[in-house]
C-alpha cells in the first residue's frame, strides 16, 4: 500500500489560484462561494489545470476544509 504524501507546492498553488473568466474573474478560488462549485460539479468542470483546481476546491468546500487553505494564501 502506497503512503499518501501531500504536495505542499500544489496546495500553495491551489490557495493562490484565481478564476480566469466569468462572474468571479480575478477572485481567488477560495473566495468563490460554494454554490458556484456545486453548479460547476453538476455542469461538469472544464478540462485542464483550472478544471482540476475547481474540482479540488469543490471537495475542500463541500467538506468544510477552507480553514486549511487560508494559511497558504499569499498576502
């Protein structure tokens, strides 16, 4: 069984990722409200890195784990 090792840089990148288009363009993904992620999950996340980050942020928000992300946001 393989041991899970979190990728700290991926977490930092996710914490500082910004929405690239639409209603929340320029906002940090962590700042976008959960209902937006629920809508995207139903519609389907876009392909590529942003889509993966949106899916990851959906899981974080759906499980109430935002407090783990905020310390990695650059000020």
